[in-house]
C-alpha cells in the first residue's frame, strides 16, 4: 500500500465511522503526537498527510468561506474540534477543542495541529480549485486560549 492508498483508507474510515463515539480520532491523535516527539520532519509529514486527506474529501463551493463552513460542519460531526471562521474573507480560522490538543496538557513550545492545518488546505484546494497554505499561529498545546490558523492562497 502506498501513501495515497493509506490516505484514501483513512478518509474512507472517517466517512464510514463519522457517527461513532466522539473519540474516534484517538489513534490518529496518538500517532501524530508520537511523530512530533521523534522526528524533525514530522511537521511537514503531518501537514502533507492532512492535505492529501483533505483533497480526497469533496467540496463543491468555489468560495473560500463556504468551503470553510462545510469543513466546520465536518469537524463538528467527526469530533475534530469546533471550527470558526473569524473574518469575512476566510483568512483566519479558530479551532476550539482541537482533536490534537483535547485532554493534552500545555507542554510544548510548538503548535501540534499540523494534520488539521494540512487537511483544511486540502479541503480548500478541493473546493476552490486553488492551492492554499494554512499556518497555525496559536495553539492550545502551547497554553494559548484557542488554536488559530492563518489562511492564504499559495
């Protein structure tokens, strides 16, 4: 199984089990946090995996804010966190109770939501047809009040 197949399997699992218990993402969260602790390149790998995953999801809205509203609904259904678009252009996103920081004590000097940032970028590319870059600028794992992301076109 190659990387693309693995992402497709993960996407299929999430879609099939979207109504399961809220902590369905436990394994993914543990894998991501383990990668972050051992590998210098893990941030890019998690972002890339999230982006591939997001591109596999189908959004048909051509407007960034509308795509992000659909992504917010998806995050809510899958227990990934409460996603809010905080400006009219869809350039700032906040996620409360992120899958990756849920029940995690603030113990890191770096953000940890790289998979979610990549996933949002992939969803935007899938929906808008243009590449986007999503950077986490505040993280609850760093003892910030909320996870905050900056979105821009690539």
